[in-house]
């Protein structure tokens, strides 16, 4: 059973401090998020709602960015290392649940459905990870529990089962996906770390070049298919937002979260079980099917999944494959009527 060759030196980061790149990413991400939230505020929030929103905002988008730093992850791993395994798995989701429910209550959102639905959503994945291995062999390479936990994180978001969670209330930016992302990051980066996820913004010039070249190759393959099937058309909408801010926003809001799920978790788990080629193919097919019901979209997304997955295998960085992902989505939005 072949494995992707991994350079151990690329997976070890000893510096606990933020690098200039990470600081720039964090500052930009927070600036964009604050701007989006402020522009969607329809009424002055109460002091309590403002406090709850601040806690929630710091924990969710803040945790998303901070967990890219190896030192932050090690510090959190050390903080929960003395807990029993089930308590370690549930500690992060419990904090996230309190922050989520507290924000919903303080902001005047109906708390009833949110308490029950978010409690169930946040508790099920860690409980699945805590189950005994179905084969009875702790060293088995069949990642049943892990894949079940990934599906429990993804499917309720995919099918919009959870009540919306706007920040600010009542009609702000929906934070459901970021809640799911932070839950997944806690489980697979802190409580039960999964090797080779590659969540770091320490990218080499070669990583970036690989991501860009693969984007160009994908364009050569996908554009004729898209035009021939009528799924895309030449409908440029060029403005400063799409050309400057668009790719970066897509990278942080769509690219990195989806790459964490489909490449860092799903493809990673399948590759360890079935080998890198099978893992790449199956994860790409699942990624394509996530874009139903239009079969043209499924086909183009599956091909894109192969491109993103190859970048991930080559660079060992989901943040590199997210560059390819963001370039594809940004090009579609700016030039092809997406």
C-alpha cells in the first residue's frame, strides 16, 4: 500500500512566534471580517450583544487563523493533554457551544432551536471519534471513526440543517461554516491530531508556483468543457472588488475551509487507507458530487478536485491547494459569469 512521500522537515515547525506572513494574513482576515460585519449591522447592538459577539468573533474567526501557527497548536495540545480522552475530545466543542449559544441568546436570536441543534451537531463528531474501533484493532488503517466524524461535520452544513448564525444579528454574515471549521480543526489538529493536514501559511515559492501552474493546467482542460456544455460563458465583471479583494476573500472563506475538509481530512484519511492515488480519485469524486444537482458542475468540480488534490499531495499544504482553489473560483466569478 503506497504512501505519499513526506519530508519530515516540512512538517516540523519549532518557532512559537507568528511569522510576518502569518501576521499579515491574520490582520487582513480580521480587517475583512470586521468590515463585512460592520457594513451588515442594521441596528445598534446592546452592550451584552456586543460583548457576546466579541467573544464569539474572537473564538471562531480568531481561532481559525491562530490554529495555523504550530506553536499555538502545541500550546493547546499541552493544555488538554492531562484530560481523559473523551474529555479532551469534548473540551473544545463545549467551549464552542457555550460561545455559540451565548451569542445567539444575547443577540436576540431564537435560542431554543439553536441550543438543541448546535449541541447535537458539536457533540456527535467527538463522540464518534471516541468509539472503540469497529475491528477491535487500534492500529487498523481503516479510518471508520474519523471518516464518520468528518461526515457528521460536513453533511449538516452541506444540507443546511443547522439554524443560521448571523454575525451581527439578525441579518449579518452567516457563521455556520466557520463554526464547523473550528470544530474540525480542534478535533483533528488539537484533540486527536491527524498527520499531514498541512495547515500552515508558511509557503515556499515552489508551493505557490505549483499552485499557480496547476491552476493554468486546469484552465486549459476545464474551459473547453465548460464552454462546450454551456455551463460557463464569457461574461466579465471586472471591478476593484473582484480583482483585488475577491481572490483573497475567496481564499480565506472558501478555499482554505474546503481544502481542510476535502484534502486535509478526507483525501488524507483515504490515502492512508487505500493509497494516494485512490485517495485522490475518491476525494475528487466526492468533491464533485458535493456540487450536485448540475452534472456539468459535478464534472468540472471533480476535475478541479484532482487538481487541488495533486497540489496538496505535491506540497503537503492545504493552504497551497487553496491558492489553486481560490484562483479557479475568482476567475469564474470575474470572467465567466459565476
